[in-house]
C-alpha cells in the first residue's frame, strides 16, 4: 500500500504542473484563399476645382474613401455626403507644437450646400487633411489642408504673419484650402 501511495504521489507531482501550466494549442484551420481586394469599391471620385493658396485653382477629381461625409458641429443631427456639398473652405487653423516648429491643422470649415445653405463645422476633419487629387491632365498628387510654420525673429517664416500670439490667418503657400465640387 505504501508503495502504491509513493507511485500515486509521484504521478501527481509530475502531472499536476503539466495540468496547471499547460499551453492551449491553437486550432489548425485549413488555409483560406485571400479575398481579392477591389480598390475601386472603397473610394469615390468627385469632379472638383481645388484652390491652393499662392498657386491658384486646378480642375480634376478628388479621391475620398467611400461614404465620406460631414456631420457639422452646428447641426449635430444631420450628416451631409459629398454629393450634397457644393464648396468647402478652410477658414481657420489651430496650432500645435511639433518639434522645433508648429503644425497648423484646419479647425473651422465653411460648407456651402448645393441648395446654397451655408453651414460651419468646428473641429478638424481628419480624412480631409490629406487628399488625393487627379488633375485634368491625369497627373495624380496629394494635397494637404494643413501646413508647417516656424516662428523666428518675431514672425512666422512660411506665412509672413507677425507676432507669436496671433497665428497666421492665411495658410502657407501650397496649402489646399478651397474645394468646389461639381
């Protein structure tokens, strides 16, 4: 009997840690073929005229993620798709310190609907910070609604505005700030 207890204790000592610290095996699943990703279904193109500060207007198409829409801060119950919108203008930028410079993100938009109603949106629209654009000549580029600036010797370098407490009211040259949808 004593020998049986010794063997039982020995087995419990060996098996217990294995039970307590065992690793759960991941199930083996047959390889599933990749689903073909159709990029054209995830984006929408809109004919537009874009105005780039200091460079003028250009015609072409903007490319946005499918279903992109705006829920204006002054009209919380309404969502506007880009087919409802005639014009979007960035009218104000907010500033954040970024390394040795400052980054200015759009912070207020004036939105003109196709029925001529004008609404405001306060706050940054992240999907709108960087937009793909195909010019009418077929050249694709990326346009930015934000810009960098540096404050030195009492003025902003890229915008030319004077005084650190009064950030620029106009963007730096090369910044997209008006989109007119057609």
